[in-house]
C-alpha cells in the first residue's frame, strides 16, 4: 500500500485517527480503477512514550477516471443512536460541472458506513462544516446550504451571509449557525436603538440561524455588531438558558491578530496574538480545571492563551502540522497533541509533543529509559494526591452538611422552648408539635401526659403578680435599658432576681430571646453613697471545681446584663441590651419577664430553691419613636442642678462602666478635686441625690457621672461612671493636671474594704454551716437506716446483767448481744452514700467556697 497524497488527523476517545488515501499495488498492465481510504487507530503507550497502532480499516472506492479527495473530517452525533462517531466528507470529481460528495461514518469496528451522498454543479470551497445528524453545511454565493442524513436533499436557508464563524449546538435551539451578513435596518420602532445605530455605522451584523426550527437568533447575545468586520472565527465555551434568557460565553479571533473573550454579548478581555493570520480556535480543559484557548495560524504556528486574571499567551510553537485536543494519556483531563512537520521522516507521528502546560509533558526524540520510572512514579503520585484531596473535600462537605443539620435542630429546639416559655407566663396551654411536623418517626407507642403541662401552667398562675410597681424603658446611645420597679413589699434578696426580654413576634429564622449582659447596681437610702458591683473576672482557682450539673437553664443559655437597683426601700431591676439589632425589624414588641428564686431553709442551713417567673408586661419599640427622642435620656441644668428623672439616672448608670480610685495626699488637702469637678468638668449634682454629679462638658466626657467621697481632708475615693475606657483616660488625664505631684492615685476593687470584710465573714460562716450540715445530715441518715441491738431508752440494769452472768446460757446470750453491737458499730462507720446525694452536697460546698474565694480576691 503506497502512501497517497492526502492525510487527515482526528482525535477520538483518546486515540489519534489517521485517514489516508492510497492506491493498491497492481500487476503490471492492470488498470488503476480503485482507491482505498485507510484509517489507522494510534494510541499513546505510557511505557515507551510512543504512539502504537491498535487497529486499522479500509474503505474501497471505484476511482476510474475520478479524482478523489478528502474534504474534511470531524466527530458528530449520529441521530439514530445518539453516539458520537468520526465522519469523513469525500469528493469525487468526474466532469468539470458534476461533483459528487460522500459522507462516511466510522464505527468502532473500523467499518465505514456511507451515510448519504449528493451531487452539485460546483465545488465546495467556503465555510464547510460538519454538524449533528450527521449533516453538512456550507456557504456558496452568499447563501447557506445544508443536507443531512434525515433529508438526503440539499436545502437552502432563507438568509444571506458573507461568512460563517461558528456552527454547533445551543440549548433548546439545536444546530445553530453563527454568521455575518450585511446590516438590515428594521423599519419597526421596537428594535434596540443602540443595536440599530451600531449596525448602521459598521454596515454588517451578526446573526444566528437555527437549522431545525428555521428561527433567527439575535446576534447581540453573542457579540456586539461592531466586531462583525474583524471576527474570523468563534468558539463557544458555554451556553445555557437562565430565566428564559440565552447566556453565552465565547472567544473570537480577529483579523487584527487578537483573541477576545465575550460574556453575555459584552467583551471581558483581549489578548494580542504572537503571529499573524489566525484561522481557528478551540478549547482545552487541563488538569487544574483551567480553560486553554488553542489558536492555529495559517503559517503553521500555534499558540495557547490562558485565562486567569487576564488573557495571556502561555506558550507557542512553530512548524506545526496539526494540533489535537483529547485525553491521550488516560488521566481524565485533556492535553494538547502537537504534530510537527518533519520531511525527513515518513511516519506522521514521529515528531510530536503532548503537554498540558503543567505536569504532563511528553515529547518525541527524548530517551526515557533512565527517567521513565521516576517520571511515571511522580505522575502517579500526583494523581493519587489529587484523589486523596478530593476524598477529603467530600468528607469535609459531608461534615459541614451534618453540622448545618445539627445547628438547624438546635435552633428548632430553642424556638420551641421560647414558645413554651411565652405560653407558660401568659397562662396558655402549649401544644407541642407532632412527630410528623418535626419529620420524626416514633420507635414505640408514646403515651402523652396531658396533665403535666396543665400542672405547670397552674403553678405559674399562682405566682403573685403584685411585685411590679412600674415598667419603663430608655434609649442610651446604642443600648436599650428596660427597668422594672418593684413594690416595697418585695421581700426577696436582690441576688435572687433577674429580667429576661423575649420578642413577641413569631420569627422562624431567629431566636426570639434577646441577649443581655450581666451587671449588678445597688443604691442605698437617699442615694448618699453609691455602690456598684459589676460582673468581675474570676480569680485564679485554688483547685479544680467540677460542674456537677450539666443541665443549663434558660438564663445560662442567654446571658443577661441585669442591673438591680435599691433606693430607700424601693427596688428596681434593670436589663440592658444592644439596640441596633432590634431596629432592623422597625417595630418590635418585647415581653418582660421577672425571674425570682425563692429559697426556704431546711435542716438549719440547707436551702431548697424554687424558681418562679412573673410577666411584668410588654414594651413597644419603633424606629419612629426613637427618631423623635421619645425614650431618650434628658439631663438638663436647672439652677445648678441636673433635672434628670430617676429612670434617666438609672439608665445612665446601667450602661456605664464603674471605676473607683483612692486618692491620698501626704502634704496637702484634696480641695482641688472638688474644684475640678465643678469647674473644669462643668458638673452639677442630681436633684434626687446631691452627692452624685453629672458632667455637662462638651465632648466625649459628656454624660459621665462622678461621686466624690472624702474620708478625711487628705484621703478620698473618686468613683466614675463612664461609657468606655477612652472617656476614663481623658478624665484621669485632666485630673492629674490639677492634683499635687505628691498625690497617690490607686485603682480600687469594687466595694469598700469594710463592706467586703463583713461579706467575707458571712461567706465563711455560710461555708462552715454548709460543711457541718452536710456531715450531720449524713450521720442522721445513717442512724435512721440502722437497727441497733438495744433500742434507745432500754438500758440493761446491773442486777439483770448479774443474773445473766450467773449461768452459762446467760453468758452466751450476753456475748452474742455484745458481738452484734460491735458489728453494727463497725457497719455505721463505713456508710455509703447515694450518687445524687453526694453531687448535691459537693455542689453546695463548691458554691460556698467560690463565694468566699471571690470576696478574698476582691479584698486582695
């Protein structure tokens, strides 16, 4: 078989198909009447790094007085089976005005099948394309013609065009031809004005034509019409229908030696090509999922443009016979196969290069004997690493999905708990969601107890509601302050009272509980002295204290900033929360709940706590009211006094941070401090409490509250209530300028030394009583659980004992009683304790020790 004049290359399923026309050898004198179309399937061998022939096939054609040529080849979809197969368009020319064309399909068995044939009175020369069907499309005399295996008849499309730049499949449209034609200005007024003016200026336009539906597509969804004069070839990378709109991403090469990337009809990037006269462009998806644009030139040169931050030429080659894109090495990603021109070698695959511009790089003419194993191992390790990373990524995705489901379950539990709490305090019967609503399936027959919830509701209804005297709210900066003034008959300790704020609206996406922060404020009678105890940082523990109760109640889940204020017998509980999250809802209704912990003594020192909840009312909050200053704090001067109401004063103190400083002067009095407060700081005392003064000085220090207490002319305590540390530093900087240099300023722990000492004594006494009561409780339970041989009150007399000892039987009886009493005595010294009882005692002891440790730390 002799080498013919023509050969074509095609990549198919990782193989290289080589089509060649050849004439068979004949006996001398025999007529030359046949022509063979030969195909060889070549596969890349990763061991030898060479292409080897897997199989071959032959198609015989009658060639008497005929000139046979291969026009083009490609891979198209067979409409009968939906399988993509190689196809070859052949030409037989017998007479100058009669040309016959054949379209052949190549099956995997290397058998050729003639799909259809047709005759023309002219030769195909311009814009010949193979499409699905298979079908053939071409341009002749500025008209579009096509024929397919379904029609077997040459048809003409009703369009005029000057060139075809792309043919392919588009979603919901089928086979589409993208062409350029002379601009046709519409007479209707509903056309796009910019598009009309664009076509009028450039004189040409893009258009799309769907073959099956004979439908015209708007060319501007591909590219602006202004590019119709320069674009020579197009490759569509992606097309899809979104919201009934065609979304297209493509690249185009131009006569100006440029490659331009378009997205939805708009240019997104441009790259200057290194050679002139680009003729075609195709895409390749390499191992790193990067998209490469392979551009071929008429001179036989090839370049690759890579799209990352911008379009850039990544590599280029010269003297290239053909460039193919496929997975030639079987890695699951595409590579480039460059076949170079080599006149010295008859084998068409003798000079080649396989590359993905990364790890994959095979070239002919290189001795791989020494480094083949190392390169192979490196490549396999790379593939294994990628597989391991993909597995880890999938595992991570699964973990994230499970975590999201878990968080969703937690949110549903919290929301249902809040609804139950609201129903409880409003004395409504709470109905739990059914298992079907929660997406659950019961594993056994659950028996609901309808009396449990009604019992809790009845208990809540018995809670006395005469604790509350007044409910108020204030806005201070970015904080919302809500206060509940309690009646004078309220007898419980302030340590047993707190507030909760719950949104009344039913929000499905957020928790209705409003987060607050803890703070305790105590005001004594007549407001003459002020003591605030904040939530301190816990001192370093002396020993490990275990949390024996893992259950967290509602207050522990949602920490509150709850301030408790006492003034002359009247008590006020204050809660502070952030305002800005609430303003997102414009109108907010919040339920105010008062939590009270009642304690009753048992066994002299052990206490039994009972928590009750009281509904104090509702507060309404709107952005309009806040803008109008309805809830703002009003501190005005009136005859050397500050006219703020008691609610205004409590709101300012609740949002402020308290700092106390001991000022001691050894050689002069502290008169300048009082002058500094009334003069430079422009402070005026409150009408409600003269010892506490409000700063009216403009700037950051405005709104700071001071309390200056002199122990003696040389020592005093200055307490500041300021918004933040910046204000504190400004006040201290101003103060140090008026104090004598010999003054000593020292930051005090919260609480005076005398009060803390008294609290420490009470805490130590409580700790001792807790230890003693726990011990005696164990002993009393041990005595009650034992049965002694001689009951109390029944003491054996001396005469009875003497009579027992007179006889041998009496001695044995006395010895037996003595042995029983000895065993019972030993048993009483080795008593065991129930686990729940031990946890209860250990928790009470730990709480008592923690309280005393905190006071000792504050005294240190």
